C-alpha cells in the first residue's frame, strides 16, 4: 500500500446554516442525497437530521477512508460525537476503477484536471462498482447511543451533501483514496498506456518521406483552405412552383415549408460546429422549432433531445407541434393543427409548452401518468420540504401528478423525470407557464415573478 496517501484525512470547517429550499446544488450533492433518502428506513430521522443540518448544528467534519466524523449539537445545547462508516473499496476494486477511468478519455482528462465526471458513477456501477451508498452501507455510531441512525448521524450525512458540492473527491476519499492518491495512480497508468501505444504506433509507421524532400516541396503545395464562413442567415430553399404538375399526393407548398425548416436547422447546426471555444458565433440560426430540439430527420422521423446524449423519435403529432413552435404563417399553423388532430387553440397551447421544454413539456401538458407509490411519496416529501413552514402554500392534489395552489390560479405538475412544471389558468384552461425545475418552490416562484 506504500506510495498512496491511504491515511489521508481532510477536515472541513463548520458550515453556516443552509439557506433556500434545496440542500444540494450540484450533481454530486444531489446524487448523494438521493442515495441517502432512497435507502433510508426511517423517514422521521431523516426529517429531524435535515432540520439540524439546515440549522447549522453540525460542527467541523473530518473525512478519512471509511469514516466521516463531526460533533452535532442539539437544541438544548448538548453535543454528541457522530460517526458514519462507509466500506472502503478493495485493492481489486480500485484497480478496476482505475482501469475503467484510463479507458475513457473523458474520464481521465477530467480526473487529471482535478474534476470528478458524474458519468463515472454510472460507468462504475455498470462494472459492478458502487461509489454511492446503498441500503445498509452507511453504518452509524453516535454518542447518544442510538442503535441505528439518529438525527445526529443523519444531520452529518446531509452535511456531506454540501461538502460534495464543494469537492466531489470527498466521496472517493470515503471509499479509500483521496484526490492526490487517485491522480498519482492515474498518471502512472496513463503514462504506461501511452508508452505502450506509442511503441505500437512506431512499429507500424512506414519509413515516410525524407525531411529535405518535404521541405523542398513547400513552394508547390497549395495553401490550406480557409475555414468556411457562416452565412448571416439561412439560405433560401428552391421554389417548387413550376409549370410541371406535381405527382399525385405531393404538395409543393408543404415541401417548401419542410425545406425551409431543414435549411434553418442546418444553419443552426453549422453555427454550432463553427463556434470554437473563445470565439463568438457568427450566427445562431432561426429554425422553426424550439431551441430545445436538436437532431436530423431519419427513417423513423424527427428526433428530439430529452437529456444529455439522449434522443427519441418524434411522432407526427409531436413534429407538428415542433414546427408550430416556430410561429409559422397562419395557413401553415392551420394545416399543422388539422394534420395532428388538434384544434387551432390546442395547437397554440401545445406550441407554448414545446417552447418551454420540448417533448417533455408537451407530455406533461397532454399525457396523464400515475406515479407509483414510492414516486408519489417522494413527490409529497419534496413538496413538504420545499418551503419554510410560514411560506408554504396550501396545495390540493389535482389528478394523479398535479397540485393546485389553493386561492391562486397556479398549478404544479410533476413530470416522469422528477421535474416540476408550472401552469396557470387562463379562461378556464390550464396553460404551461414556464420551464421545469427540480425544486417546486423555484418553479412556482418563477411563475409568480412572470405574473408580476
């Protein structure tokens, strides 16, 4: 075990009371909280611990392999030393994790740059390595002599979420290695792999051209072409108004609309491709769809992004809404409404939803889904914790996944991805009123701000 800082210990000063409705703001902090709350057996202990952590009752936190420690104060002034134990990864597990990181260019680049890539958790889990805690992984020890998790150890776990916001390498230190040890091991493996690959390349490289010949040919070689310049606006698609009658079933005006849409999207994609870091884009395109859409037409139809790296095929009805979201001429909107089986007013509302969140927002507007018992319990818990007691609105459940604010023309709807969507009532109909947020209080606050 020599050569690595296995005895490394970090101490974090006590943090001030937490402000706002959410306890963690980064991916790592939220992932830790989700793992903690999903595996908790006693919801009341979680609630009490969260209150103590929010009130600033957790003192300085010591983090070392397999253990986190802090002194936690009660309201009556009594203090208890609280420890939470998390099993360290074995030497074989660390070898597998390091091999996995070295195999991914993105992982090793981020880690060597002292950043923790979130996808490392998913890739490690796929390889059978769990970095986040599971059921029974967090073993409590507290001076209050509770036999299981108590408010003190739970408060310490909540405080760890805030530490992970500041430095996600805390998780790896709890699993057995600190940032320094990890980076040193990665550098060694990366250098060894680079040397092996370089040797393989050298063996396969042909003799090449003598340098004097290459230098002598410099004057006869053409210069490299200049990078393409982005046109200020998308090009005009060809006109299909000709003397030749179209084939049966072919509508030239509809084809012109689709060609214009494809041209605008191509212009936007080219602008993104030419936008190098540190250089302003010379144009962003003016497509007929929402900025939340990206993709190309394929054999199965249009595709829409629903998350990082995720795409799904659009139905004809969804694609009609995407086109309508670009505010096309009224005759086109009328045809889109008719072709998608909607009234014109319904298409306008659907297009508004699309502008706020693409296919996900449209699904929340038009599709009813019923959360399972666990998802519903989690949603109610989030609603209960999103506001302080004196600021919490009165909510009445509306349908399986909606809550109406009593005394206000406002509503929150829960999407299947766990995000909250604000709606407001206009002329007796619930209308999308803004983008989604993981925090229901933030979604409702944004709605109130827009109304003001």
